[in-house]
C-alpha cells in the first residue's frame, strides 16, 4: 500500500477490487483510502474520507441501484474519548472514487472487531461497540436503511453479548461473547442471543460453556454456528483458548474438537466444501501466529 496502516477496514467491491479505508499509523489517524486491483497487482489512491477514522466498521450497500461502501463510526484521534468517537457515517462511490456523508447513528461508537451485518433487505445492522469515558461496552443496536440513508434504533439486546455477529438462515442474526462492563471492571462474557429481523426483537439463545472475546464466529450448514478460540478474561486479564463449541437450534451450545493452538484475534472462513479455515491470531505472550488449521464439522 502507499501508507502504513492498522485498525482499518477492507471491503470487496463488485468489480473484484478491494477498498481499504482509514486506520492509523505512528503519526496519526488516517482519512486516506486505497483500492487494490488484483488484475494488475497495484494500489491506487481515490479521494479521502470526510473524517479520519480507525476502529470503524464498513459494509457494502446498494444505494439507488449502485454499489457503495458504507463506513460507520470509529475514532478520529489518538484518544478514544469524546469528541474523537464518531457517530457519523459516509459512503464511497466506486465509479467516482469519492466520499460523501450520509445519516449518523444515534450513538457515537467504535469497535475492536467490527462485524456489521448486511440483512436480506440490504439494510445494515450494527450491534454494541464501545464508548467512553470511562470505557463502556454498550447494548444498543441500530439499522441503516440504504433507501432513506438514515439510522433507526432497534430494540436493545437483552444480554451483554456483543462479540462477533453473523447472519444465519431464516433472517436471524447471532451475536455471541465479547466484553461487557466499564473500565477497569470489564470482563469477557459467555452470553449469546439472536435478532429476529421479522419482529425486530432479541431473544436469548443461552450461554457458551465459557466466556470468550476476540474469538471467531462461523455459520455452518444446517443452521449451526461455530465459535473457536478467543480470550477468557477481560480488561488486563488474558487466558487464550484453544477450545471450540457449536450452537445447534433447539439444542444449544455443545463443545466440539479443540484447535491445536490457543489463539485469539484470528480469522475464520467457511470453505466451499463445508470445512472452516482458521488462520493467524495471537496469544497471551504476544506471539503473532502464521499458523493455520482446519475444522471438519
């Protein structure tokens, strides 16, 4: 890339190109963006965002029949506290390579591991996030309409679950684990719940066998969900996990085979043959992994 960056987003465009937006380096929070073209193996620099952002969220949306990238919240300065935390959102138009502001959320928030969910009607659900001061993990959820370009507050979650979120078959969004509380009394949680798009309501699913944050969440075939690894701790507490468990409707969470390596902050991808690839991550020693492993349901 043209610029060193971390805590940025990467979004796959319909053209096959990839938009990288914002983040931070040693000097500042960035408004700059770059587009990677896999056909040429090169990076180009389109227009900058209206606001520097890191720890934000991004999702592909359709506005008036045109694909755009929605960038949401984040922090605009080295301090996470107000006024650096953002409620604003903006849209990237790939053909013009330009950015424009769109509707703002009701709450300013940023995410350590953002997982906005694009719903079947093309709207976008954001859950939880962090605000301060002091640092607080919040339960409120909001939905962005690409038709009206506005945010609507939906019913808040019933539990402290606000880790990774994913869309399951049948129009259900599952949220599991994460952190809850206020600094310094922040702890990882075992709670999980689901959001029913048809009713706009949250339902408790039941607790995982252990509390986890920074784990992976993967939707499997048959309406099952897999969580793997994570940290069983909280603010200043680290206990990396190798264990994994599967959620089955009407059954609940059940342990499954453990990973070979305890890790958190990794990524997981469902492959076309139904297996799950887990790669990278870190542990409590600060080691950063290049290793990967496969889960066979």
